[in-house]
C-alpha cells in the first residue's frame, strides 16, 4: 500500500513539474511576442564593433600593400643605381669597338687600319665580353668572320653593311640594358664555357 502511495505521489510531482514547464514556455512565448522589435538604430549599434574590426583589418592590409610597393620600388631603384656604371662602361666599350670596326671596314690599307683591326680584336676577345648582349655578340662575330676572310672575300660594301648592323645592334642593346636588372642582363649574355682543367698527377 505504501509503495502504491509513493508511486502516486511521484506521478503527481512529475505531472506538476511538466505543467510548470509548459506554463513557463507559454510565458516566455508571450514575452517574446509582446517585446518590441529592435529599431534600425539598435541594429546599427550592434553592427558597430564588426564594422570597426573590418575597418581595422582593411587599414592593416592597406599598410602592408603600401609597404610592399615601397620596398619593391626601393629595390628597383637600387638595382638601377647598381647598373649605372655598367651602362656607362657598356656605352664606352661599344663606342670603341664600333669606331675600330668602322675604321677597319672603310679605311685604306694603312698602319692606322691595321691598328684599328688590332683594337677590334682586343675588344672582341676582352672587354666586350663583359658588357655585350647576345645580339651584339652575334654582330661582332659576323664582322670578325668578314675581317678574317680578307678584303678580296669580304667587299667594302659588305663590311660597311655589317658595321651598320653592329651599330644598330649596339643601340638596341643599350636601350634594353637600361631597363634590365643585373640578373636580367646576365641571362641575356652569351656564355663562354671553359674546358675543364685536368688534375695534376
């Protein structure tokens, strides 16, 4: 009998608890329904922290972009400054080589022409290698081959044509080199490979 009474009390307590929960849910629903909707101003105020964070992030990214652009510009300026003496040397050596080639191509067979040809070959095998681009190297090879064949095999008109071609190649080379970094210039040079040196016994 006592167990039946305890079960009845437990069921009644459970039912009472269920009813209280349902009542609480109804009260909360009524409160939600009667609560005024947030105004636009309140919504805007709730968005202020998010907007502030977005503006801060955008400002940071803008600063990074400006810094990177400034860094790249400084690097390009430094590279151009580094190339200035190189460009001056290139212009000077090109002028010497062109003058020697022109005197050898057009001058009469005199000691002055022989000296010009000697100067041409010294530049060809020496300082020109440091500053010439591939197109100038190719033009120098053509003139050198013509000089090697002698006046009978390589006419004055052909020597003059090759000299003008060398001048055009040099002018184009100087314009292109002025816009290059040293790495670009090095990639645009002809590479002369040395034969491996045998080890001493």
